[in-house]
């Protein structure tokens, strides 16, 4: 039996919390974009869409965990689910990078930024982000079919199946489902020669570079913001706190999994603890909406409006003291959206 005691609860928690929160976030950002799109709105729509796509495919991995890591679903879903898992996970790092750059430019070069603040640039950037991340992670799809004389494998989190799986020989006439008993598990030496250097390259391009740029932008964002005299103390503290929190979440959520890439390249094998390292990256999809709540006035207004509408349908006697202000909040937040989103 596989040690799935931690994996399944994290998957379930991520799905239950992340799916509704990201749906609300996507609705809020699309609604804001229709009223007047800013570059950050386009980037947030792309980031939320990526998280939702990840969450839609997550139940497939939950099913695999329940089946003790055996893939008992359609054969084609195995490489597709792996590509979505990794592609969307790494796709989240680039919008976070772009948002950090956008906020830095807003305070470092306010005049030039305002003159060149066009949503079309963010649209082009989002297309490039999706293309790079999915292309970089395409090896997850193709590795599934590489050296098909062995059990189909790839690069998913669950590459910790015991070596005895290799002893299971498959007849060439077996069905696709039987030939794909274990999905993205156990790499032979030939596959590791291709996969380990590629993982290291992915770590550098999709994690290290975005992390360095993100830290540079947010550190300078904090430095500049702390010296601006016309920003109230409360807003300054909130913006600085969000910048620090975003950097910490980025490093903590994506760091362990990418460290496993470096360790694997050095040791020449996939570390057994990868299955746990990737869980922090998985959980990041339900942490993003909390960042949206504190950084986006449009998201706060939409969430509060939905909460008030929901509470209004419950028995009145339970909410006699409730002050209903969703319309006022929505109007005020819409007027200040551009400034608030740039300052956090």
C-alpha cells in the first residue's frame, strides 16, 4: 500500500476550498474588466483560469490516490492530466512575476507607467506565459510514451512506487488500460537521463528566474512605498504586508518541489520525498484567492456582495443587526480599483 495518508487530505482540502474561491475570483475579475480593464485585471484572470484548470483535473489524481496510485481510468487521461498538473502549476509563477513587475513600475515610474498602461500588453503577455509554461512542461506528456517497452511513466508527484513495480511484465497485446497500470511512476535509467536535466532547466527557468525578479520588484516596491509621504500609514502597511506575504508564499509553495529537481539532478534519481514536496505547490491554488481578497478591491466587493445576498436569504431574525451596504461598497471600490490594485 502507498503512503497516501497526507496526499489525499491535501488534495481534497485544496479542491473544496480552491474551486469555489477561484470561481468567485474569476467572476470578480471578469466583472471588473468589463467596467474598464487594467493590465493587472488581465493577468489575474489568466492566473485564476490556470488555477481553475488545475482544480478541474485534480479529482483525477484524487481517484488515483484512492486506487493506491493505480491508473484505472482512460489511457489518454494519464499524460493529459500530468501535463495540466504541471503546466498550470508552473503557469502560476509567471503571472505572479508579471504582477510584481506591474506594481513596481506603478510606484517607480508612475507617469510613464500610466501613459503605457494598456490591457493589450497584458493579453499578449498572458499568451506568451501560457505558451512558455505549457511548452516547458510538455515533456510530462511525451515522457509518458518514451521507451514504451516499460511501464508507462512520466513525472508526476507520485514517482515513489517501490522498485518491485518494474518486475511487472506487460504483454504487448494487453489493453491500453492494463499497459497504463501506473501513471507517471518509476523512471528507468534511460528516462532519467532525459528527465533529470530537463527538470533542472525547468527549475531555473520557471522558478528561480521568476523568484529573483519577483523579489527584486517587491523589495524595491516596499523601499519606494515606505518613502512616499502621500500614502496613509494603514494602506502603506497593508501594501508592504501583501508584498512580503506574496514573496514568502511564492518561495514556500514552489520552493520544495523545485529543490527536489536540483537534488534529483545531483543524485541521479528522483527523490522519494517529491510526493510530499509537490503538495505545497498544490495547496497554493487555494491560497491565491486569499491574496486576491486583500489586494483587490473588486474581489472584496464581489465577495461581500455575494455574502450579503446569501445572508439576506436566511431567516431575518438571525441578521436583524446586519447593515446592508453591498451596493455602496461596490461603487466605492470600483472608483478606487486602479489605485488599490497597484498598491496592494
